[in-house]
């Protein structure tokens, strides 16, 4: 689970920082890739975003899209949409 969280963090960070690449950013992304599942790409991020897994609490199948939109360009949660 730790590798999954690290990989998701790295993917989200890579997506956010991709427009402003710098030596510092490149160094951080290399560190995240080493801690996670390896090479990062938009396709692997999209695949991970849509991957289903069992919830540790309920055992129900879910993915990131369970709580967030499937559109990776819109990073909002369903609870945020319901409350606002």
C-alpha cells in the first residue's frame, strides 16, 4: 500500500509540475520514481487512477474515480461537489 501511495503522489506531482520542469523538479521526480514503481508516464498514471482495489475498511472494490471524477484534468471529489 505504501508503494501505491508513493506512486500516486509521484504521478500527481509529475502531472502538476510537468509544465515547469527544472533541475530540482527532475531530481524530485527521479527520487519518487525510485521509491515507487519505476518510470512514470501519463498512461501509467491514468491506468493507476482507474485501477480498482479492495477498500481496507469495507472490502468493497473502488478506484480513485469512486470519489473523484474520471477526468484527470478535474481534480475534485464528489463530496466537494455535493457540498458546494
